[in-house]
C-alpha cells in the first residue's frame, strides 16, 4: 500500500518489450536500499523489484498492466514518480493508494492562479463516476485533491490545484497538453459502490454449505 507522496523522481534506464509485456529498468536514488520482491509505485503503478543494483532496479510489467496504464508511452530517459510501500510505523501523508491503476486520463489545460497550478484532465465516464469534488485521486502516483468536476456527456473533466512544491518535486512538471496520465480513483468509493450494488450477507448469518463440495482426507 502507498500514500501518494512521491519519494523520488527517477528515470527509465531501459525497456525490454515482448508483445504486451515489458521489463523496465528504473534508475532510483534509493535503489541500493531495496530488497528483491519489494513493491515500488512507478508513476502510481505497483511493481515488484526483480533485480537491483546500487543505482537501479528492474520490474516486470504484465499485459494487463500494459493495457491499463501509460507505460507503453515511456522511453529511455522518461522521468517517473517513485514511492516505496508505506511502512507500518510511517506517517499517512496522502490517502490510501493501492497502486492498481483504474485507467488513464488526458491533460487538457494548465492554468496558473497565484501560487497554484490548476491542472485539468479528461477521463472516460467509467472513471469519472468515482471522482468527486474535494475527494482524493492519485495521478501518476501523486495524491491530489479534486478541485472541480464537470460532466461533459460522454466523458468527464476534473481539475486539481497543485502547490509549487509538488509541481517541482514530481514528474508532473514534465507533462504537456495532451499528455496521458495514470489514474487511480479512491479505493473506498469503489468498495462502497461494489457492496451497494451486489448487497452483502449479514456477518452473523449462518453460511449455507449446500452447494459447497465435500473434501475428505486420504
């Protein structure tokens, strides 16, 4: 689990592609501190460390992750937001971020207002229903607060107000109009919708074993 507080802006060292799967080499300041099997959020995507040295680590990308995210748009040298998994004794600085991307959005505008960068994104309706004003959203792994929402019929538009520190210390400053960004909606809202739609049995209700298979020890 992550909190959406970017720890380092690393860069892509190399990409090995085989169909819709990838092996990424990622340069990171904290690479020497990693252990094999550890989780790292790369532009908000939870990836597993499979190899490492003092300057970089490698991670496998499955076809499912390839299809759902913007990883296919990366190239050697691309900056990426990095965050190691949250420690149990750490501060919860952002919000609950799983590292499981729901889809992507497109950057449509950047407008300065005093000390804020007001950044606007367009997303398809399946994602937009989870984005609410003053709610939380993770964009390329950055925990941000939704400032405004606008229903545009076939899609939705929302904005976030980014402070100078976040702008300068994440890869967001490298984005341009039309850039694609990874979107992870608030996991709490998704679970609430799921349970409301399907209903859930009472936790105290007896379990109906009628249709369960029988297992016998040899």
